[in-house]
């Protein structure tokens, strides 16, 4: 199963980037073919219809293709002001835009339709980014994704990772693994 994992942050010491890294290692150990995408590696500007009218940026086309090629995803969503980040929303907004000049991409939902998506979050607070998940899930459903019922919000994330960026706590690993397992299970059955 091809699994795409990414975090909605580019901050160097982001807890959600650490969580994505740890999740990727666990998913590989579970037999998944993992692509761990760092959004900072793509040159995706803030969405602007005037910019889009001049042509869809090349890295947006690359992003759309990466998303399309993976039947299963796990998104690690930071929480800013009780919701997901502008970076994550911008990524989704660009990826969901149709490209009328390219027959392969006239359907804006193409990168999203039928994808099985697991949602994780990490935060130094007690809720672990749970409110970002509550905003992100309806957006993903609107884009025709299948959202895994299992989710996990890692609270007190500043204490959760070891020096190598892994999750030594058994309860944390068990909760992340439950999301991985459900996404891989559903993805293998719903993949087209």
C-alpha cells in the first residue's frame, strides 16, 4: 500500500513534523510503501486566482500528482488558534483547483476522491491539537475523502519525543499504530 504522510507545518522544530517522521517509520515497519512529503520542499505560493490565471505553478502540479498516486494518506495537523494552519489550507486549496488547460486535471477533486485519510495532531497543550482535527475532517469529507474513524491527538508533545524524534511511550505508539493500521486496512480495500 502506498501511503503519503505529511505535516501542515514547515517549522524546523515542529511537533507535527516530528510526528509525521515517527509515523512514517512506524508505517514502513508495518509494510507500507511510504512517501514522507515535506511541504517546505515544494514552492507553493499563497493561493491567488490572478496568479492561477497565469498558469498553475509547477510544484502545485507535482503536489497534485503525488496526492493522486497515493490511495492512503496520514496528515499531521498542527493547531493554530483552534484550527488547522494556513499552510495546510493553502496546500489543500491549490491541490483541489481544476486546471482547465490540462485535460488530466480538469476535475479539481481528482487528487482527493476516494483517498483514505488518517488524521493525527500534536500540541504542547492538553488537547493535543484536537480542535484542528475537528475543522480539518469536514474539509476532507467535502473533497470526497474517506476519513478514518481512528484519530489521535498527541498532547504535551514537548515531552513525547526522544532525542531521535521517535515516540518512546507505549501508549503514544499504540495510538499512532491504530491510525496507521486502520488507514492501511481501509486503503487496501478502497483503492481503485
